[in-house]
C-alpha cells in the first residue's frame, strides 16, 4: 500500500536530486530518506530511482508516480483541511427530520442559536412523523430525528389498519418502540389538552373528564395521535365518532372553531397555532407524550450533530 509520507519523500528526492538534499528539505536524515524510498519501492514492486554517483534519476515508474503524487497529496491536504473545519465546527452539515409541531416550535429556536454560534454549519430540515422519521434515521437518510411516543403506549398507533402494521414493526424493533440501538436525547414532556369551540357547553370549564365528551363529534390529528385518542376514549368506555382527520394542526383548530367537533391536541401543537374561536381545557385522565431527539451512536460524536442536539435541548428547556 502506498503511503502519503512515502510520496512526499519521493517528490522531494525528485526535486532536489539527492537523498541528503531531500532530507534537509524534509527535516530528516539521509538514511531515513533512503529507508522511506526502499519501503515505497517494496510497496509498488519496482525500482523508482536509478542511483549513479551523487545523482538520482527517476525510472519510468518513478516519473509516473511523481506525476500522480502532486494530485494525490493535494487531495489529501484538501481533505485534511475540510475534516479539520468540520471538527472545529467551521463547516459541516446536519440532516434533521422533525414532526410538524416540533418543526414550528423547537426547531426554529434551536437552528437560530446554532447558526449564531457556528455560522459555517448547515442544517437541512424535512418533516416526517414517527415511526417513519426513526426509519429514516436507521436507513441513513437523516442525522437527527425529532420524535415522540406516548407514555405507556403499546401496540397499534391508529385505527385505520396502518397502526397494526406499525405496531408489528415496533415489536420487531423496526419502528420507534425499540430505541435501544439509538442515542436518545430527552427534550420535554408534552401534555395533551382538549380543544372545544368557544361557545361549547364546556368552554369555560377548567377540567373535563374525557367521558364528558363521549357524545361529541371528533376531529383527529395524525395517525399516531388518532390511535392514542381512540385508546384513551375506549378506556373511558366509549369509542369516539371521528368525523374529520387531518395531519394539519391549523386545520384541526379551524374545524373546531367552526363548531364541527372537539379535539385533543398536544400543547406543543397548540403553541404553534394561534387559533381564534376555540378554548383549551384540561382533560382527565392526563395523557402525555415524550419528545426526544434521536441519532446513531457514531453520529453523536460528530461535532455538528452534537451541537445541534445541544441547541434542541436548550430550545426545549426554554
């Protein structure tokens, strides 16, 4: 195998014409130069220099190697400089995937702080709900996945058949039910709250039992949130009548404001939507979801990824 240090010695000998002159240029002894050349000739399996008295002449193989050495060494130098810049956070790229309410609340604050501290680091953002976001991380399509899971949730995550498939993936370790192979950075715990129209009979009630909403039409959120809603309602003795389902939180708020139903949304989602015509109420029993940032163990040691995780944690703390 050809080593870069051997190529540097060969270039110095070719430029100076002797081992001793090359040694002076490189800051080493003449025997050390001779030893490096012998090692290089052994690696390539052919002589590279013809020794005639005090003069050194390149063989045809030596000339070819010196000709290529310039580009090889220049590429190595550029690579060393680029790696040093990434390690020092003067450069770098992070691919972030987040669910929508995280994108509109945690991510902007975190990325603004990251850019202020490390302007050379670039972050791309794509939206995906778990478990898809976790799959993207494992498949190498992102470096950090912002994800969530409901406290105590097991099995299917929605009621349209998709939840059953996702539940199977989680039991097999393919969904986000198994995070043992990932670095998990806890960010915050997000509580679910009820959302009712402003003129609703319970609009001015501080706390509402989920059973008090049994006869209401419902607007449900993402598949995972929809599955959680069904489980909570069924534990209270009824199955919710879901008239509308949408992943768009502003649409959920708009539908509730129009008097078309009630909803249960995470506080983080409500924080990102300034809706009119709705009231939030505390729902019993309390349901929470854990918000986390996930990455792979090797990626966690990359400076730009580590810095992004830190900024996400700081944004969540605020």
